[in-house]
């Protein structure tokens, strides 16, 4: 074998392990289901809605929250964070509590949550729920969260999906990926009792947990940062599929670019900052679940796995003829498996015919997302939070 053959083999083995592990989780996610105990008591919930210039969507979210099935005491508080539109006025006109915050130096959702929690008496509630201001919640949201708390969790993340105002190929592909993320990845991890990450929307923490571990995460991935802190402290985070929150999906490349760039940059930053630390912490504390979580950060971006494997495939041209065909087929098989994984959410969608048509759009989507990933590599750790424009335009 040539040296290049050994190098490619060295690179392909860990990528193959990652893909096989993803497929294993997917099999668990689609074949198993979680069961929860009966809820023995009522839970009192404080619902925080961080909002920055959300006059366009906030009223829909408030109406959705008003439709929640009663579950003990419920208080809804909107955090109008550095708003210069009518967000606060709309909240007041709906007879709901609003806290207005203005700060030039401390901007973003993490700072808004930290500030609001300091203003409120968390001891008056069993748990604090966080819902984004562009979200439609399922009416049984609080019941599902109570199930997780009854089952011993200190925090819970619900199914977090998207609803498209304008249906096109891009929004259908985003929907597919979201379904796969929830069912094939997080649901499987929950069933196997592996560490779960919070995702920023449709999540709740017991008040006692927030008092013992105050919100102290302010990056563009503040939800994951805080989740890692909880997991390292031994707090169990559950993922509950029995309810869901749906956020407005972007429907154009222009709308999606800033959001995807922020997510991709955040994912790369998380990989750089968390993987080594979690693995070392897990080894030191003899906690294999943290070691697994550290390696799982490498699986957070499935498209990134495709690009890495594609790069390896290109180098196969320089391999010896005896092994070239084998290595090429190996790479193509891995790419195929990841693509099937990403689009498997199509089988859970209602509009399957239109969704199948959207698959023709994959090459364009792939090239666009490759540009996003490459940009994120250079801007990792340098981006701050900005509001994503989701207005539907024909």
C-alpha cells in the first residue's frame, strides 16, 4: 500500500465509526418509544419568552401560550430585550406581563434570560420554561414537561421543529433535517439514557436547579453551554417527544444565511471548546456518558461529515490502483448513508409528494451549505446573535 492509502484509511475509520453510530441511534429512534409515569401532582410553571423586535410574530406566540392546558399556576413573562418596535406594547395589549431591558454592552438571549431571572422570584414556581417569541406551542407542553420532572429529570427539552410560512424546496429540506434531528438523534439518545443537550426553545429547568446553577451562559450557543454545565454537575436532562414547539422556518437563502452561519459557527466553536474538555472530564471523573457526549459533538453537523468524506474521496485519485476502487466505494457508501439519514424525515411528513420533489434541490442546497460551513470555519467564535428575518415574501 502507498502512504496515501494509509492516510486515507486512517481518516476513513473514525468517519465510518461516526456514521455507523448515527445509523445505530436512528434505528433505536424509529423503533423504540419512551414511557413515563403518571403525574402525581400539579406543577407551577413560569414561562419566559425572550423577544427582540418580534412585533411580527409575538401575538401568535402569546395566543398559542394562552391555549395551554392548565397545569397548576402558570405565569407568562415576555422579556422585551433591546426592542425599538412595538413588541412590548403588543404584549401589554394582550394583558400579559412584560419586562423591558435595554443594554448596549450586554446584548443577546443569554443576557436577557440572566437579567430576567434575577428580577423574578423563582421559588414561587416548580419550573421555568423558555419559549422563543416566534413559536407555536402544543397545548400539552406543560404536561409533557411535568412527565419528565416526575421521571426524575432536572431539565427537559421537547421536540423542537419548524413550521414554514412559505412552502418551497428549502423549507421542505429544513423540515426533513429537523425531523431527523428530533427522532433519529435526540429521541434515540433519550431512550438510551444518553446525555441530552438543550436547544434553546421548548425547554424547561426545575427552579431548584436554576437557583443552584444560575443561568450564566451568554454565547451564541448559550443553551448548549448551559446544558453542558448541568450535565457536568450531574443534572439529568430529558428529551420528551410527547409534545412539541414549532418555530417559524426561513424560506429563502437570504433569510437562512445568517441563521445557518450562526448555527454552523456555533457548532464548530462547540467542537473546538467542548470535545477535549468533556472527554478529559469524563475520564477524570470516571463518567463514560460525558466521554460519549464529547465525541457526540462531532456528530452535531451531519453535512460536515459529508464534506469531510467528500474531501477524502477526492484524495482517492492519488491512491494505488489495487485499493482505489475499494476506497472510492467506501467513501460513496458513507456519503450515501449520511444523505439518507438527513432526508429520512420525509417519511414523517404529511406532504410527501412535494417533499420528494424538494430532493432534486439537494445539490444546490449542498453547495450553498458548503459555503456556509467554510465561512463558519473562519468566523467561528467571532459572531454575535442577530435576529433572523422570517417574513414570508412572494
